[in-house]
């Protein structure tokens, strides 16, 4: 039976690709629920910024190595649906494990309270630098520092504040010290028990905690290292496979559709699901204030995705000469493809874009949590909504934009959009003003995704579309505010370099065509070794 969308014999579901649209909607809904907040979950479970950063260092290498391999396996077996479902099952198990692993526990901070001068005492303790910032920045959320002290048979406690103006701190020089900084916090006598009389030579032992757990912690309890290792392993594995599911999902689309130009209209429903669900999750969290909102929503949506994906129709492979080549395919063909200049330019631009994404996610979420900790998840939800709307618009107009601007100019615009976005993150200190900056996602993902997916599908050897997309995806995974400035400058430099290259290539190609036309009195077609450009097929009205 003819599998084209216009065939009236096909069912309504097949003719309008309802199952494929639902697959994208559900999968990216699950993606939007869990992916933006995983780093925040690691932080709330007791991991430090350094430990989270180390986890994110390993992530791009993991994606780079496994994405092409899994794409190759899916291509050779054409078991796209089974491969995708296995990946999502593993992701569901690993991500759920992150939420239910024991919290990283630590001892209370031990301090000494002693007499300083009339009506004032000094609280000395040793702790990490984060102790002075995490709870102080969350006063609006209800966080406060508390000291529980004991002197002889008298026990008392008091609430105190820490900020840059009232706290003196010295760097601790000892490498063997369990802390980074020695704190000296002035405490007014009015905060203490009025009958308390502390002589100048007497020190009172105090346990210092925060009202919000895990913001104030001393040295960790023994036997915590196992959990500190488990968290990054589950995080890297789950995030890696979730990301690769995006690649296999694209392969499912191309294997299900009769024409490649229909892909964008199906994939756009993934963005709709991502935006709606990510925003809804942030609103539900604001109501319940429980991180389990995320994992419950994710697990339910993931199960529905696996069920729907199992029924997505895959077009049968016709035994043509090209298909026979697929069966005899040698990996050396892919290696020889990577030697072509056009392919290297394609992969190098993808690499720079990937480095930019690697900086933006998940560090942007951590950065917002630092500058607006009481509203970070709400702000992230709004940002994801704006970026998703921009992405939806981009998917509808991507082919027209690429056709009007051309591949080269479109690539330069993507670099400039990244640069503008990073400069915005660096220079703007009010997070709600990031919402206009998120409209750059129109280029940074909408145009970028269609350009990369169709380009990889076009230049791939027979039977290796998923493999080449896996390579491109692996390359596209290339906290601190300064990092945004660095990548803003990097993208500006890349835009200039590639603009010069594209202009020189265009002039060189023009001269070669003119010379060949003069010598042979004919206009020659491009050499067979030259890679074909993205097919610019007129957008049809099919859904």
C-alpha cells in the first residue's frame, strides 16, 4: 500500500501522523519536566557546586562516545522503536534513583561563643564559603541561621544573620582542614538569654544549623562517599540516555515519514509539550513545594511515551540497489566522509554550538538559583515557556528562513543569537529580564535543530542517517557568570571566522564555475564529490 500521506486508504491516524506527533509531545514533555531541574536536585540533596560541575564535565564526553554508537546500532537493526523504549526505561530507572538516594548527610557546624566587648559577643566557627551565601540569599524564603548552645546546665538558642557587612572571615591555610574559611560573627547580647553571663575567658560550644536543611553543613559523616559517587553516575547515565533519545526520536521520524520535509511539522509538537509541561511543573512545584512533583510527573509521562512509541508505524524497507548497499555497508565509507571539507565545516560549526549549549545547560539553572534563589524554579519555568514558544514559531518557519537566508547566513545568525544570549546573561542581573533574551531560542534551537537534522540526513551514506546524526548530536554537547561572557565572545569570533570562510568559498566557487564555462562553453554541474545542500522542498499543507 502506498504510504504517502495523500493516500485515502490510510487511516486518519496514519494519514496525519497522530501517533508520531503524540510520541514527540509526550517524550519532550517528560524531557521538559526533569531535565532543567536535575542539577538543582543534586544541589538540594547535598552535593556541592564543585561535585555537580565535575559531573557535568564527564557528561559531554559520555554523550560524544555513546550517541554515534547507539545511532549506528539503531540504523543497522532498524529497531528504532525498541532502541528508544529501552533507553527511556533505563532513564526512568536512573532518574527515579536520583530522587530516592539518601541525602548526603553532614555534621553540624561547631562554633565557639565568647565575650567580645560590652553588649556584644563573637561566634567563631569553621565552615565552607557556601555557608555565608546559601542561607543569606534565601532569607526571603524563610531561611535563617540558628545556634544551639550549652553552658554548664544552661541550654539556649538564638537566631542570627550573616552578611558581608557584619561577618569577618579569614581564609584557612591548612590543607588538612575540614573547612575553607574561619568565620567571626558578631552577636548582640539582646539575642541571648538576659540572665546569661559569659566571662571573657569562657567559650561556649554551639551547634550551628540552617532552618532550610543542607545549606549549613560541616564535615560529612563517614561512609558517604558511596552516595557521592552514585549521584553523578546516575545523573550522567540518565541525562546521557535521555539526550540520545532525542537522536533516536529524530530517526524514528525520518523512518516513519514518507518525505523528510514533513519532519518539522511533527517535531514541533515535541516543543509544544516541552513548553507546556515544563511551565506546568514549575507552577505545581510552587503549590506543593515538593521535589517529588517532578519525578511523579516524569514517570507517568515516560510510561505513556513508551506505550505510544510502540505503535508508531515504521515504513518497510524496499529492496532496491541502495538498500543492498546498506547491507554491505563498510564503516570506512563514514570515515572517508569525515575527510570532506564541507563535512568538517558542518561538524565544526556544530561543535561550537554544542559548546554553547554545554555552557547554557545546566549552568544557567544553577546561576539563576544563586541570584534569585527563592524564585529560581518559577523563573526557569517562565524562561522555558518563552523559549518553547520561540522554538515552535521557528519550526514552522525554519525551512523558509533557511531557504531565504541560505545555510551559510543561517549558521552565522545562529552564532550571533548565541552571542546576544550570553551577553544578556552576563550584563543583566535581574532574571525576569532574561525573558526577552530567551526569544533567541528561535535561532539557537529551532533553526539550528532543523538545519543539523536535515543536513545530517542529506549527507549521510545509505543506512547511516541515525549514525551521522548521533555524531552531530555527540558534538553538540560540548556556573560562573564569567563563563557567559567567555562564550558570548567565542560566538562573536566564530560568527566572524565562518562569515569570512563562507564569503571566500562563495567567491572561489564562482571563479571555478566561470573558468569551466569559458573553457568548455557549457555550465558544469558541481563535482560528484561535493556534498548536496539541504533539499529546499516547498512546504505542503499536509500535517
